[in-house]
């Protein structure tokens, strides 16, 4: 049985709901595609909300990740707000080559998160995407780390295009007992994630 069928057959121990948020065009869908299918190609803006499932191994347990990919466009904001509920992990994405996508995190996205996220133990991860475009960078790594610290987020710099640090991002997010230092900057020592045990 392949992993897809295992998921469909509910062959997992825990489930973990992840939400991707951030401005339109920062690369949320590309990031997810890069994690799920090992590929990257140009995508159209997301309409509403999409989701993907991936089964990973964590400490000998099978963890089912359900990753919700929201549209960054403002016209979908009312719809996407309902998807924060019950999230175990939230990934806030910005584009290092577009400062506005970074300032909008403070202006909009962290406020949305505080308003709609119902899980006080939710793990937050700040993702600086498109680091492959280093010559066009507008936001430094230090600025990203400072914002992550301010909002109690983990922090990682990634590229959905080259797939650099994409897998590590999800490993960090779902790491139990503090996880590994690895490529991510562990800014803040989070409590152990509260996984939702499978109910039969
Ligand atoms: N160079 C580079 N381009 C990227 C990267 N990630 C995404 N892109 C490009 O950025 C554009 C927008 O990517 P999307 O993944 O559609 O962005 P999104 O955040 O899902 O946008 P919405 O669905 O509108 O919210 C596409 O042309 C991608 O190919 C990256 O890491 N590096
Ligand atoms: Mg998208």
C-alpha cells in the first residue's frame, strides 16, 4: 500500500492541522507543492482554500498532516478566517524580495491570527520565502528573526523553487520536545505540540 492509500485508509496515529497564511504571491501554494510533490512550477493565485495531506513519521508515530493553503487575496479574507479554528500549526509566509509582504504580517496577518486562532498551544512558524532570489532581497534575515521573536514564532528561510529548507520547515513545526536546531532558527522554546489523537 502506498502512503497515499495509507492516508486514505486512515493508517495514522495522530493528526496535525496546519494553516498557510500570508500575502498573495509570496509562494504559499508553491511551498506546499514543493513539500508534497517534490516539484515546483508556476501556479495561479489560489481561489478560496485548498488542502493537501501528507503522512510523516515523528518519533516512531505516524503523523497525518492536513495542510490548508489559503488565498492571500483580500477578497477571500472572510472565507479563509474560518480555517484558523483548531489549527495546531500556522505558517506565516512572506517574500524576502517584497518588503510589503513582510510589513503586512504585522499590519494584517498576525492580527488575523490573534483574532481567529482558537488553540492557545498553536505552534507558529515564520517563513521567509524566495531566498533563491538573493540579489533582489529587500528583507534581511535579522529583520525576519526579530519579527519571529516578537510574535513567539519559529523562523526559517526557504525557497519553494529550489526546495531549500522546505522539508525542514515542517519537521521543525511538528518537532516534539523542542526538536532539532537543524536549519531553522529556534527563536523560542515552545511547549510540546498538542497533537490531536486519532478518534476512531
Ligand atoms: N524564485 C522563486 N519564485 C517563487 C518561489 N515561491 C513561489 N514563487 C513564485 O511566486 C509566484 C506566486 O506563487 P504562489 O505559490 O502562487 O503564491 P501564493 O502565496 O500561493 O499566492 P495566493 O494563492 O494568491 O495567495 C509564482 O510565480 C511562483 O512560481 C520561490 O521560492 N522562488
Ligand atoms: Mg496560493
